[in-house]
C-alpha cells in the first residue's frame, strides 16, 4: 500500500519546501495510506490519502463516500469542478476549512484506487494549480504502480 502514496520526492515543484510529518492508515482502514506533509512553520500542509479497493467496481461504489468526506472538510466551498485528465472520475473543491484557512481538496478514482489530496494554507490562498499538480503526481504514481 505504501508504494502508492506520495513521498517528498514525488511532490511537484512550485510549492514551499515540505517535509513528511505523518504516515499511517486512514481512519484504521485496511489497504489505505494517509500521509501528511508540512512546511517548517506548519502554515502549509498537504494530506494525501490513498485507498486500494478490491476492484474498480468496488472503487466506483466507494468513490461518492470519499468525495463527500472531502467536501465535509470545507466550511465554505467557493468552487466545485471536475478536473479533466485525472482518473476516471474526479472532483475538486476550493474554499475555506472550518478555521477559515484557504483549502483545495481533490478526490479522484484511478481504477481500483481512490485518492484524496487536501492542501491547506493558513498564511495565504492555496494555488489550485499546485494542488492539481500534487493530485496529478499522485495519479501518475498510482498508474505506474498498477500497470
């Protein structure tokens, strides 16, 4: 499972220097990995969640639950779109979290894998292009691991 989740070296250029701060199962869910990354001042954070389902059909059935869980991380959503060229289904939410920090959340399904990327910045707005680049890096890592 851990080979599917992003590492510091997988993160795209363009964001602040980040370190991995956590790694473990997502809510004690088997076949999942949740990694956290943050800058030194902890004002910029990325959460990367990956769930490996038994089949693409199971992932399709589970996707709405993870997409909705991503959306619940927002107090306000100012934009909701479906990014192109990311998995077979993808949803992106832009807005503020419960502490009024800028946040971008992207959930997507790639075959039998569901991934969620949350990017939070307490000091400035999150650049959606960088959040999308992180999600693309996650998608590429999943695709290369499953082919």
